[in-house]
C-alpha cells in the first residue's frame, strides 16, 4: 500500500507544503553559514543607499542564516513545531520584504510575497488539519 493510499489529498498537500517550505528554509541557512562573512558583505552592500543603519543591516544578516536553519528544522519536525516554524518563516520573510522594498527592488518583493502567501496558507491549513 502506497503512502498516498493512506492520506487524503488535503493531507498530502499539507505534507508537500511542509516539506517544501522546510527544505527551502533549512537549505537557505545551511548554504550560507559556511560562507557567512562573504554572504553578509555581498548582501549588505545592497542596503548602502537605504535609510537602514549599517550596524542593523549587518547584525540582521549575520543572524538570518541561523534563523532560516532553525525555521526549516521546526517545519520539518512537524506537529506543533511546524506552527512555530511557519510563524518564524513569516516573520523572517516580512523582515526581508521590508528591506527589499526599501531598496525598491520590486521584482524580488513580488517573489517574497509568494513566500508570505505560502507561510500564511501553511499556518491556515494547520487549523483545518487539527479539526479532523
């Protein structure tokens, strides 16, 4: 009997969303941590012409990969951990969206809105999965 025989379409869609968002966030963190100073230097340069103070930008960028890694792990662990992972992911992407719009990088902001919708939807589906 296949996994899909035991789960409804709704359950499978939540599983795909959880695994997809979890891997995405986990890997964002994992690939950045080994090259953290280079990531921070490259990313912070893009904020030089915004009103964000450099110390705030650099501090955020040093913390970001660790927050992404933790977010991904929480989502992948499932259960009640997913709720906190999705919430953390929503907060991360909201902070990123703020910075992106300060830079007036509307193309990236549009992509980030897809993440906002995905995290909001993931949180919303948690409610429906617990009512069954």
